């Protein structure tokens, strides 16, 4: 038997998988387009540029959107003596407007 029987099954399954993949992708896109319901957890996404040491996270909840700004851990923003918030404590503020 020089012909592999599973090759035909893989080719037939590829079209079904691509249809299922497109359907799953469409459902995921539709779910991401609307805000979560009150009983769903918040969605968190990283929106800062890849090379930026400062991290900006967008938090989407049923009540609205806000962003958390984390400072660069390698910069000396402040010290414990100056009274500023240490590393790991983000600042919550409105999200930046995308271009």
C-alpha cells in the first residue's frame, strides 16, 4: 500500500478545521468587541509599545475602562525617603487616545 489513507482524511479535515477556526475567530472577535457583563471578570490587555520600559495596561470592566501605568523598574523615580509610591504600585488614570 503505497498510498497513505490518513492523507485524504487530513485534507478533508483541513477544510472543516478552517471553517471551525474561522467561526471560533469570529466569535472571539465579537466577544472582545463588547464590554464584559457584570458577572464576567475584567479584561486586561497590555497596550504599551513593545520597547517601552513603562507598562500600560487597559482594564475593561462592566462599569468602564481605565488604565494602569507601571513605572520603569530600572529608573530611580523616588525613594522611600521622598514619600513617593514604590515600584509595583501602579497609577490608575484614563487611557490614552490611540492615534
